[in-house]
């Protein structure tokens, strides 16, 4: 064995001595291979680190943008709540307003809602870009939605001096989906049609059931105008963000976000908006959506009675004007109202008044000293059934999904965004008080 080892060693040395150049090449090649492997590994690691850094930077930038939009939303919605709310209070409190004053109030109200719509469009676009737009899955009535659209859009049609003609064929009325987002799309399409339709002409809304099978219902939606039409080369552009056709007229003013947002919503719902248009012949926007059949619970039906009467409500709001508006809304319905300026005072007065004094709390979120989330958590921690179950409704100018989730996590029962829609406020309170009355 020793002889064999010496022989192999001698042979290997002889091989090296006879072919030194080949050995150098071999060693050089192995060295290069090792260096190349180390380089590839280092590059891969660098790319991984660089990608992670870019990802973290992207997350940081997205969060900064989200924070900016959230703050912007809050700062703009707060005075908007005052403008819209005071207009509502004046209209509701003064039955004998002169026609000229009533007309000016209507214009102020329309302008305020137009500005609010622009804010909402910018926020919606941010949600879509960040894939944070979520759809509700609730039963709703197609016929009730049509009636609501009619009441909402008739004043705008009058302002543009056009006629809104609604055609519907409904077999299965109640379906499951996101009524609010669907209405948003239809309002966008119809409002655009109003802008580009000549005076005394028609805008048509068609909603009809196409087919139903095994609890699946297909509805067809179409908005058609008799306006100026869209050139073929511009028909794809109208669905791109911030693109506007015919920007030379004041009637076409806007952000250029309505159609892109509408298309994104319909795609989330499983449909696709199609456009047919000819110059001078008008435009037709249409889409199909498939719904599951649904049934509206009794509590969600239209409530005509005033269940707010004589209810004791605590309003927690740091802004004096917004508090004045909320108190006015509630006192018009004969509620008994207390108001405090921050969450700490809300917690203290809730404890001082004792069990079963208040029927409901309307709680602002962003307040000095103690915010609404903290105040709600402290109230829920009181060891009584009353503190654990009293309805607490969030009122806030922040409307991102994260804000809603935080409100529910803190123990709030409902969420109403500012500017406060007085009809939504009354509906929400009536539903809660009717439900409590039925369960007591």
C-alpha cells in the first residue's frame, strides 16, 4: 500500500514537472471559477438587498402619500361638513325661505357636493392604485336604487336643462352586492352625459334583467346620451386617469378621474364598461353584472317613523361649528342632546350620568386631550352591560379603510364619514333605535 501511494505521488509530480503550463491553466481556471461564483453570489445578494431597499422605500413613499391624502381629506372635509351641514340646517329649519334665497342655498349645496366629489375621486384613485378598494357584500333593492338615483339626479338634470329618462325591467329586485359603488358608477356616467347633451334633449338610463339561473342574476346597465359624441381616436383615452376630452367648455370641468374609477369599480365587480360613440350621434356606456339573489332583512327596509324622538344622545365633537350642526340635526328630530369637546370629558360624563342615561354616543375620532378611539376603549372597559353595549357611532373626516377598521377595533358600532349626510344620519339612528326597541 505504501508502495502504491509513493508511486501515485511520484507519477503526479512527474505529470506536473512535464506539463507545468497545463497545471497553471487548470489552477487559473479553478481560481476564476471560484471568483466568478463569489461574484455571482455577491451580485445576487446585492440585487436582493437593493430590491428590498427599493421595496422598503416604495412602502415608505406609499405610506407618506397615504398619510398626506388622509390628512388632506380630514382638513378639507372638516370645513366642508360645516358648509353642507349649515345649508341643511337652514333648509330644514326655515319652511318659508324666499325663493331667491332658496335658489342660492341650492347652488351653494350643489357646489359643495361637487367639491366633495372631486375629493372623493382623488381618494378613490389612491385606493385603487394601492389595491385597497374593497366592495361591500350586502342585499339591496334594484328598484329602490333606481328611485334614489332619480331623486339625486333630477336637480342636476334641471340645472343642465336636460331630461333624464329611466327605463327598467326588473324581475328579481333584491340582489347582493355593493349598492353604493354601483350608484357611484351610474352617477358618474349620467353626470358626464348631462355635461355633453344639448339643452332640452334626453339622457337615457336603462337597467334590465337579462337572465337568471341557479340564484345567479345578470343585469344590464346602459347610459346613453344624444350629445356631441366622442371621436374614435379618443375613446380609449376617456378611461385613462386625468384624461379629458372637450376640456374647452366649463360644462366639462372635472378631474378626469370619474370614468377610470368607474371602470375599475366595474372590473372589481366582474364586469367591463363598453363604449359606443359617433360624432354628433351621442355616446353609449354599458356593462353587465352578475349578482346573487338576496333578501333584505326587515330592519333594513325604509323607516318612516321617528325613533330618535326623546332619545338621549351624547355628541363628542371638538369643532364648535360641527357640534352646532350635529346638535341641530338631532334636536330637529326632538332628541335630548349633550355635547362635550373631547374624549376625556366624554368618558367622565358617561361615568357621572350612570347606567342607562344615554341611549347613544356620536363620537368624533380626531380630538385633543383624548381622541375618540381611546375614549371608546375606556368606555367599553367599564364592567357593566350598559357600557359594553351602548351604541357608539364614529364621526370622522377620515374615510380610508384603515380608519374604519380602527373604529371597529376600538369598539364602535357604526361609521359615518364627514361631511355628514343628514339622511344617512337619520337612517342610521332610526335603524339602531328600532333594533334596540325590538330586542328590549
